[in-house]
């Protein structure tokens, strides 16, 4: 199933990104979009390695498209916002395959744009950063850092997204107060929200799961381990995660949850190489589906994610860039759940099952 492949991919990247145990946050949706487009442009071993990591490109394309379709809210509710852009920025010297441009055109927010990488690389970098900044409502103003674009770059494939949705059952701001959070660096007080409502809940397999419903068919899922997060994460595979998500039932919960504000830049080149995607970074890369120029290789994969969770809902933005160069309700007893130690947080599309964000919160 496409969702199974997507969850396996998300867990693999999460495990590698957060190997040090610190805060981490990335968008499986954004990274999978960029890599799936790359897979559709790739051939030979380059394609095989990408498919092994992200899953069948046709299935993933359908999943990712479905995850951009939000349920309509009634007139009285706050409308969710999901903006997605998939842009191929190309230097005029790079010939592009019409078949790839046609493929890209089927994706949300698709565009092919010209950028003067060879003649004015800094201007090209500014063009791309400005476009990502507009898509992400200013949350990611500089995806491409200084020095990331030079005259050898011929194309940059960018996925960017912005997501904002209100809780169906918002937290009352008057109930927010400082409460202890037991982080590896020591216990400290952090702003903590409080809610007593019937929400999705499960306690199984060494995890407590809370599912908070948001507008548009979106949801946030808190995964709180019974014991140490690092130990529990090591045993969290796709089958286990699918089981946890499927075990959720309505339950009255007295929930205390820290407010969250994460802004994490994640260079993904070494992460992907460690997960078996290696050939596209070498002279043996086959990106012939994008361009007939045989010298085209991927030089870097850059990613940044911003995620904020407060009393009203959540807001997030993410962007992924592949730079390419030419080389040579139920009434029952409430459950009291204090999220007062490291935990995982997923933001997902309930219908498609795709993960828009995957965060580890160690220091909220």
C-alpha cells in the first residue's frame, strides 16, 4: 500500500535525522514529493534506489495529490489553508524533456521557471528563496543558504508547503500555564495547554496515543511512550505505527500539552545516502527523464520545516530543494495524560494517511 510505503519512508528519515536524540522536525510530505518527482525523472539504478526508499512513484504521486485535498468546512468554521508549490527552476542552457514538464504539470502548484544560475547565481538563489518565502507565508525566508548556489548549478527542484488549521476542540488560552517538562537536560517549566474533552485515545504497545481533530480533515497525533523515548522509537516500525494509529477510539481525556515552536533546517544529502540513495549524487546519475544532458547530477538535498502548535491549532511550513549541477463523544471516566516528557508529534491527512509533519519534541 502507498500509505505503508510512506510511513516506512517517514520513519527511516526520522530515525536518521534524529539519531542524536535532540529536537527534530521535517515534512515527509515535502521530501517525498521532491524525491518522487526525482524518481519520475530518473532511470536505471538512480530510479531503483529512489523507489526503494519512497515507494512506487505512481502510487506515491496519487497519495501525495490526495493529501492536498482538504474537506470543506461549514460557513461558521475557520477555513484551513494548505498551499503547495512544486517548481523546477532551470538555467536556460539546460534542455528539458517535454515529458517531464507534462508530468510536473499534473502536480499541485506546478511551475517551470527560468533562473540565471550560470550568469548570476546569487540572483538565482534570491529568486528561489523569495518564491519559497511567499509560499510559506514568510516562515521559511531562506531555504537556500549563502554558498549553496554557484555557476555550475543548472536546475533546482523545489517543493514548498504552508499549512494552517484550527482545532475542532480548541484549548482555552485561560487554561494555559507553566508546567514541568522532564527533558534530558533537566526538568523545567514550559507553557502548557490544558483540555478536557472526548478525543481520540489509545494506550497500547507501550505508547499512549492522542488524536486531536483539526479543520479540513487534518489531525495531530501525539505519541507518548510509557518509558524512554529513544528505546520506544527503536522498536517503532511501520506496522507498529499503523497499529497505534488504528487503535484510537473516542475517550474523555484530561490532556496537558506543551505549546510547540520548532524551526529546523535539515541537510538531507548524507541522510539519503545513508538510506541507500547514492547514485543520483554521482557521475553515474541517470536523470534523463528531466533532461537529455547526461552530465546532470544532484549535488545537494536541503530541507527546512517550521511547526507551531498553540491553543487555536497548528501552523507549519516546509520546503525541500534538490540542487542539480552539470559536471563533467462518549461519557466515561477521564484519562489524565500529562505530556511532560519527550514525545513524537505527527500532523497527518486523515483520509490519505500522508504525514505533513513528523516531529520529535525533546525540548519544547
